[in-house]
C-alpha cells in the first residue's frame, strides 16, 4: 500500500505537468474566438491540475525514492490516468460522446495509434482537433520521458521510468551521463524535426492549423487527421511526399538523430543497425507493391500506382495510419503485407510501434545461429549486431517478448471473434491496435473507422493499444504476484 | 656495444641469445628471478630481477652508459615508460619497444620524442602473422621474406617432381623463362649448403632459395614444383595473440575456422572476428577435426603456446588429410626434429621475429635482416653509401666486390627497380643490396665491407 501511495504522490505531480499541455488547445480556442470551447478546456485543465495537486498534497508524507517497481507502477498508472483526464474536453465539447468512445479516442491518441471513433472530423472545433493531435505528439516520444526531462525532482528513479516507457530491447545506451539530459536532448531533437515538418507542410499548401496538426501526428507516427478522408482530402503529391520523408525520420531512433546532429555527419546512420534494413524493406516493398498493383490493373500507370502504394505503405508500415486512398479495396496481399511491415520496421527509440526492427534482427540472426549450431556443434557463435555482441540474456528477453506479443494477438483476436466480429476485421483490428498503427481492414478499414464497434470491442482494442505502447512486459508485470510481494 | 634488455620472455631471451654471440655486453632485467637464472645458466650475460619501469632498477642495470635499450616485456605500458625514462633521465641513444596493442600503433605521435621517445616499435606477433599470411598466399613456399618494402622477395621452396627445372642445370631457367628475372641464391641439399653455379643440377628434395621481384614469385615457383590449387580453407588452432591476428588478416579472403580450447576466450574471439567460424574444443581432438572436415583444409596452422600440442595437432591434421600443415614451435630443438617430416613447416617465432630486431642492433646501414635455416644463415638488405673512394662496394661491378666466400649478392633494388645480381652489374650509391650469407659467422665481414670509410665524413 505504501508503494502505491508513493506512486500516487509522483502521479499527482505528473498530472499537474500534463495539465500544462492544455495550453495549446486553449490558445487555439482563443485564436478561433471560440468562447465555449475555451471555457470547456479551461475547466478540464483546472480539474486535472487540482486533482493532481490534491493527490500530491495528500500523499506528501509518502514521498520517497522511486525504485524499479515504482517505475512500472507509475508508468502504467500514468498511461491509464492520462487518457482518462484527456477525455474531459472531448466529453464537455461533444455531448453525444460516450466515455468508452472518448477513452478509446484519447488512448488511441496517446499511444499514437491514430484510430478514431469520431466522424465529421472536418467540422470539429479547431481546439478539439489540435488536442487530439497534440496527444499523438506527446505520446510519440513519451510523456514520462518528457517528465524526466523537465522535472528534476523525479531524481534517480528517472532512469527506471525512462526504461519502462522507452520501446526497444536494449535501453542502457545513455547518450549523456545524466538521464534528464538525455531525455531533454531527445525532446529537443523531436521538437526541432516537428517544426521542420510543420514549416514544410505549410509550404506545401496546408493551412496553419492543418500543418500543425499533421506535423504532430506525423512525428508521433500517430496518424490522426483533421479530415475524414485523411490525407486523401488534399490529393496533393507534394504533401504526401513531405509526410513520407518525415514519417521515415520518425521511424528511426531519435538517439541516432541526436548523435548525427551532434557529430554533424551522416555516418552515424550507417552504424545504426536498424536504419539500413528499415529503409531497404520499406523502399523494396514500395516498389514491389506498386508493381503488383499496376500488374493487377488497379492503377492505369506504374507511377500512379507507385505514388499511392508509397504513401499508404509508408504510412501503415511506420505505424502512422494515414490513408490517401481506400487501400482496403486493393487485392488482399497488399494491405496484409503492409500490416505485416507495421509489426517489424520501426526502430527502437522511435515513435513507431510493433516488435521493432532490432528485435526482428535478433530473431532472424537467432534463426541463423541455430543453423550454424546444427552444422558445427562446437562452434562459438555469439549474436552480433552492428559488430557488437548481443548477450544471450537479451536474446531470451526478445524471445519472451515475441511469445507474449503473439499470444496477446491470438488471445485478443479470439476475444473479438467471440464478440461477433468477422475474422479479417478482428485480426487486423488487434494487429493495428497492438502495433499502434490505426486502421485495419474490413469494418475497421481506412474508409470507415472504429465507430461501428460495440463498447466491449472498443475496450478490447483500447487494451491492445496500451499493451503495444508499453511493450507488454511493463503492463503485464503488474499482474504477476511477484510484483506485489515484498 | 652495451645493450639493456627488459623482459626475459620469449622475445627477450632469443634476442639475448642472438646478441651475446655477436660480442655485445648484455644485461637482462625481468621481474621473474627464475627465468633470469635459466638464462644466466646458458648465456654469458648479466641479469637483474626487478620491475623494469622503475628508475632505481634501470640505474642498477647500468642504463647510464647503455647504448641501446630493448624494452620487450609483456606489457606495452612498462615498455613505453621504460623508453620514456631512458630518454629523459639517462639519454640512452637508441630505444626500441615492443608494442602489441594496435590502439597505440595507430597513433604514431605517441612514439615521437615529445611523448614516449620510442625510436622503433616492434610487434613480434604482427611480424609472425605477416609471415604466415605470406605462406598461406604461396602454399608451395617454405619461406617468403620481403626486402625493400616488399619490392623483392627471397623465397625458399623444396624442389619436387613435376617442376620443369628439377633434374636440369640452373642455366636452364634463363632459357626457359627469359622474361622473368630471378636468381638462385643458395641450394641446401640434405641440409648442406651448395653455392649455386650455372651448371649446378637441381635434384628432387633440394631446398632452393631464390630472389625475385615480388610480382614474379609465382612464375618462378612453377619452375621448381607442380603448383597446388590456390588456398581457400584455413584452419587455425589456438586463439591467442597470433591466432587471432592471423584470423583477422585472413578472414575476408579465405574460409577460416579457428579452434580454441578456452570457452571464455572463444566468446571474446567471436566478438572480435566477423567472418571466422570459432570452434570451442581441443586442437588435438581428431573427432572435432573430422566433424569440421579437416580433409578439405588447404592450410592448417597450429599456433597455441604449447609446442607438444602444436606438433600433435599438426600431425593429426596431416593424417586427417590437411594439405599443408604449419606448426608453431618455440623450442629450437624440436624445430629441427620436425621440419621436413610430416609437418610441412615448423615455425620458430623467435627466428622469424629476431630479424627485425637485429636490423636495428647491427651497425652499418642494415635495412632488413632475415634469419634463415634456424639462425644458421642470414639474408641481409644493406644500403650502399659513399663513392668509389670511400666505399668498398659503390662504383664497382659485383665481381669486383671482395665478398667473403659463402656470401652472394642476390639482387639490387634501385628506386622501384629490382635488378638481379649478375657479375657485371655496377653498384651505385643508395642501392639496396640483398646479400645471402650461408654461414652466420661471416655476417660481420659482410657488414664491415659495406661500412663507409671515415674519409666520407
């Protein structure tokens, strides 16, 4: 119990920090002179902040050092509480919205899934749209990482929190001696690239609101859009190209971007083990799928096929989830291949989802090792990635992760099947949720959205998103008896 | 000359042995008194037990009037510090250090006189590795020694049936391959040297030393014996300093398998090597060899620290069907015992590496010294200085140079050109002259011949 109170103390502080993020939609409401929306947001902000302060004050006697266990508890606590508080403005501004749908929407935003239950996005108040996209952006690099960066009082526990929230199997490579410095640098790089994206999109013809919103969702690899037709609304190759570039940047490790900026050289990217395979797989798939679509006669020219295949494939593979055409109409091979890529191509330490390229590499190399082991029983054959030996402990933890990942997909798919969904919809809905991608196929395809789901199905997808974002272990560890044992 | 040697390990004691016989005053310092006692029992030198990097120890060893410091302990750091101390405290004229770590070797400024004051650095493991790499590149050769930065090479090869030259006079070479310049420097028949003349007949089993431009080695080799297929698969036993370096040097051009006994060492090797198959096991385990298809191995190298193990595993490999087996053997008694039998090449690390040290120790302008036939013979690269008046070689034809019997001028390297030593070739100043000396006893005389008279200065 004491442990929980210590965590609630820190959680209160984080909620106060989170309430600061309402400033952006508040400013938007002011600019658009939308008084009622402004008041709704102000109310939400005050509620969040005062509850945070209350939690902080009531548990002040339990203030303590955050251990590893506190870290997991705090991260999961924050990732369930944050979407709950973030629903406040949605519920206040959109009276017809149920809490289930609102929670799905904010969870989808914060986990950078980008699936939506709202229709008529084009007519939503500007502040609400901005709020959704801001959630995408905050969730991308991680709100806890942000907290570690700006709240020095999290102290030594910060490293534990950082590890619990950052995706990827190898999290010990600190860029700077102090974890807060590392977190701050990562956020600065993130912020910098986001501004570049914003300016490029404005130049490409978006209005300021759309440019800001889309740069947020592109860098977070969330995939929210301000239009029901998503990026297809603009029908502009230029915008699609810019988004492709920034999605590819966001799918790389931000630590690599940081080091490249610090060293002012591209060679850093070459030594990153994930960048090359990611780019090769994505570019190869673009060319191949475009050829396949052209060959199948979906598009009249190869270049048109390449344009649509590239944008939608990069969008799905990087786990953003924008759509420029209804790719669910393509022969099933293409969209399923795209869904498969979602699970694999994102780098560790990026804003993407799925099992991450580094784990894919570990798995592929492990398979190769088994072959060597059969041919040369005496061989010493450690796994090496980028010239560095990867210890067997990491290999085992990756294998454990993969097992849980597939078990989670299978179990949740079955649950959706029981609830009455068809197989393709159920499978792709879970796949898209757990990989934080967004649109699936069938009833949750790019042309429709998750609005048609029952409340139960919506909650299952919400759970899948959280599982995927916290990389399963962080969430499930709370349900092990050992965690609560002293 | 007064020489101070730090470290009585393998390198230290071999150098000491070799230098004692050349009438030098030698002092050896090592931390291990037992090693020193062994050395002193055998050789006429002074020893001192102590830490070789401490000034008090160095002073006791008489560094103040030492002409040359050879810091060849196991530790790079001790060697560097000793050189620095010798330079800044005692003004020792020449300082040579053994440096193994490539981290140091990559930064040359570490050795200059503002830093560690090392005149020459040597890395015996690297010299040995380069030597083995050459043998793997030319699997037919017994020895490949480079002169003049690799422009010319001295190659030892055993004449075998199938070589066009076998059973013919040496003159036949020139008519058979008029376009390739080469010169046979010496022939050893049943371990006895023969001074080669134009009418000497090459017999099967002869060990022939010839000099040629490095690019021509292969075509000359073809004259002496049937050529093997080029080397593709290499197996190394022992992942120590030499095994690791060799694997590193070979792994991108050949299929390399490395057997190492120690599991921890295996893991470390596997981390450092990218293309080598690391096998954890015993180098004398014939089952492991079978499992790893020793019969397909072109060159098998036994490179552990243990002579007996190396010999046994090389014998096993040969019996298992490896085409050419090389064994590293430290004890010189074993080398003679083994070479020429089932084991194709018995490598004595001391003999291979001593040459590079000797080149620094010798007076005159000796650029390279290669020790041959277990130290009995030597090949030297000498630089001719001065003019017809001050020098006994410059401005003279080869037949005019008063070389002692047993020494032959094999070739002359002038700039980038490799000229074979014919009777009427004129020697010019700054020529690099490769001299083959059958008997080590006359090396001094040869060196003296090349010294410039005082009038030159």
